[in-house]
C-alpha cells in the first residue's frame, strides 16, 4: 500500500472582492475591475457615504488566515465598517495567508471620500408681489422691490437653493425650506404727500449655508412701500427733528402715532430746538406751545424760557386740512404731541437740588425736579468725560468730582450706583462633544473658545437677544457680561454669581432653545436690569446605532 501526502497549498489569492458603503448595500466602483492577480485598487465614494466595508472571498477553501486591516475574519463575510473623513481617504489591506502558512498576498484598497459642497448660491428667488430689480441672478446679491402699493404691507419670498444638499436657509433669521414660501415680512408704513413724503422701508435677508456648514451667501432685497392717501382729517406728524441732535435724546424714537415723549438735554446746552413736519403738507395749522411755526418750521427755546412759563413741555399741535376758519374748534381734527424736556449731566439733579421756576420776584414758584439721564447711549468717550467735570459752584461744596468716590447718583457719570446696565456681552463655546460616526462635520465656529454670534447687535438698552450655535455637538457655552458701572452689587447668570468682564461658569445647552437670564443689580440693590438670551442648539439628526447586541 502506497500512501501519498500532498503538500499544503500555496494559493493565497482572492476569487472575489466586493466593496459596500455603510450603512446600506450600494457598491461603489472598484478601479480597476477585480482580478485575482491585481493587488492595488481605488474606490471613490460620495461625501454622504461616511463608511465602507469589504467582502473578500478566498479562492482556496483551505486558506490559513484572512485579515482586513489585521482583523481576522471568514471568507465571504463582510468586514466591519471603516469610517472615512470628508475629503480624506482610508486604506484597507486584505491579507490572505495560504494553507502552507508561508505564502501571503496583500490586496490594498484605497478609499477616497468626496468633500462637502461649497455651493451656497440660490438657483431662484421669487417674491410674492412686484418685480425685483435687477432680475434675479445667482451671482447678484442686492435687489430692490417696489415701491409697493400702500395697502401691500407684507411680502413673502421663495428661495430655491442650487444644491439640494445645502445645510440651511434663513429668511430674516427664520429657517426656511428650499422651494417653499416664507412667512410674511412686514414693510413699514410710508408717510406724507406731495413733495414731502417718505416711503415705507423693509429688508428681506436670505442667507444660504452650503453643505460644508461654513460657506454662506447673503441675498438682500430692499423693499419700499408707497404712503397711504392722506385724508383731509389727517393731523399727524411725519417727522420731528431735534437740535442739537448729537447730545440730545428723544425717548422713545419718533413715531407718527405716538404722542408722548421725553427729551433729554444736557444742562450745558444753551438752547434746544424742535422742527415738526406734518404728514399732510396742506395741514391747516402747526404750532409749538401755541406759537404757529408751520410744517418744517423751527421752534427754539432755552430751559430758562420754559421754566419761566412754569412748564418744561413742548406742546406740538397739528390741525388737519379740514380745519378751516369756518370750523369751530370742537369740530376740528387735532392732535397734540407732548414732549417733556429733562436735563441731565452736571447741574441737573434729582431729589437733593431743584431748579426753581418763576422769577426774581417770586423765587418760590413751582418747583421743577430735574432727573438724571437714565443710561449712556453709546456716547463718544470725550462727551462722557466732559459730563464728569462739575462746575465748582454747583456741587460737593465747590469740589470737583473725582470719579472715584462711587456714590454718584445725581447725574450721568462713571461708576454710578444707580446704573444697572451692561456695556458689553460676549458668548463663547465652552465645550463640544467629540464627533461620532454619522454626525455632520463640526465647523470651526462650534469648537471650544469660538465666538457665538447673536442678534440684534448689543446695545445697553436692548434686553432680548437670540443666538444660534452651529452644531448639535456644542453642549456648553459661557457668557461674559461687562457692567457699565464698577459700583454694581453683582451679576447673576441663570442664578449663578458671575464677575463683571469675566466669563461665567459653563452653561449646559439643551437641544432646542435654552433661555439664559442675566440679572444686573446696581449699587442700589433695589435697581435691577435683566438681559435675556435665547440660545438655539440644533437637534441631532444622527441615525447611526452606537451598539447592536
């Protein structure tokens, strides 16, 4: 009997090699086409395909080992998924050891993943009424629309993105699906008639973010609206000009249908002027404190003049066109705009010192209590500095204010104990979770220490803001609130004490909107101001499983 023992096989080739994207079963093209004798291959996958796996089949069933990137596996079974960075590549090495244990063949597959698109333009931008000028073009970013009819007080737009995989579209700050009509955007009223008129204005801002989450384009439409026809009974003002305009402040800003105002005037100003402009240029009569000035006429007075009248008020009366000499006053359509004049700065006091009205014969006339200017309104540094120089004869027994005593509550000055406002507000990313398989790329604006933008721009009188972090992986932010005065009692952010001008402790963000409340308490603890910030964290759309047992 003769027994033959065959030598072990030295066949270490593959009979097949298939690449799949993961998740899913799509098969990208293997270049070149698989051949057992060809060892090097390239596969290109789309940006949206985040991972790949391979299914290697060994030609000899008696093979010793099969490895994919050193991980043992069985012939014909899929490997684990291998993640590929956007715009990057991964190398998969399929190693086959033949039955003899010595012969090894290595098949190398280079996987190249595409980069996210940087296309952030619109293919079209439609408006609900009228025609934009110029006609829409993806590379033109500023348009005009109008003037619309006076009764057309809103406009809607339909933005259509060139890239269907764009990251997002915002219309005036609100998220907007491509190809759908936006919410209604209000356009201000126009006023006036004849040569004296003002168009209503509005702006539509469409911001488009590309697929990469960083590249964006902004399209703006400047919309105008015709003023409504004016009736003979119109007794409103179109405009109210104040002089000097640099140092005075009209609170609130003028609006034709608001009739009560406060006008803050520095004590150092020798006079103040008002110039009312009627909405109807044919208004019958326009007067200030019973002195007829006409539309566009100027009325000038000093504080002494006002006090001599025992009032500190501008009473601006507008009588409509229908008011003629044949009408009785009771039948006439009239409006009164009341402007209370208040001094501020050195020489204007509240409580301790008063300005007396009347004259030398009757110095004990009606007492006018002057109030300080409530908060600085972004005044230039030189102007604020000038207010700290008190006239020697008026305060503190002839001594100048040192600005260091810290008990200034009678006028606008540095470090007032009645000032509970902020001068600056910063938001910064404090913590970002690591990116997982299936997550969108994390932009640099979402990484720790990046500045979080908010709107509107900071102003010490604006108390509500909206911020939007750019990635759902951003989990913590910190806030730096700087008080206007060094004499504040303290700042609390969501109930936690924080120093002025220093970043707070980390604030955890929920998915969706997190409300952050910043409470500033002045040196006089009964005086507080609250600033509120709504911070939006996008919902996580990752659909990959972390584990499957």
